[in-house]
C-alpha cells in the first residue's frame, strides 16, 4: 500500500461497502441517473455525469430498489464520479 492510499484509508471514519445500485441524483431542478458504487454510514461514491456539480452542492440521492433517500453535500468531483457526504436520510 502506498503512503497516499494508507492516509486515505486512515482518514475514513466509516468502512465502505462496494455496491452497484441504480439511483437518481437530484441537484436543484436537475435529475440525473447514477450508480452508487460504494456506500458507508457517512457517504457514498456515485458514477454519474458531473457537469454542473460543484463542491458543497446539496444533493438528494434516491435508491428506489432499496427504498432509500439520502440528503448530502458533494465533497469531491472527478470525471464521471462524485463523493457525497450524507447529512441525513428520510
């Protein structure tokens, strides 16, 4: 494990679980399909079109197959992926 990977692992507060859940990411009036690729108690990583997303944007992620809805904020963005920190769920 590289030093960077070790630091990233140590920085995580909650263990992550790999998944592949079809979901809907709502950002203001924009709704886009996404895939929740991994999830923890504190957040998730989604694969989606990232155009128009920015750090700290508030989003809602709905996973219909699991009957879940998460409210969160964007914490990082890469081409085709975004990290979301959960604020609450309903």
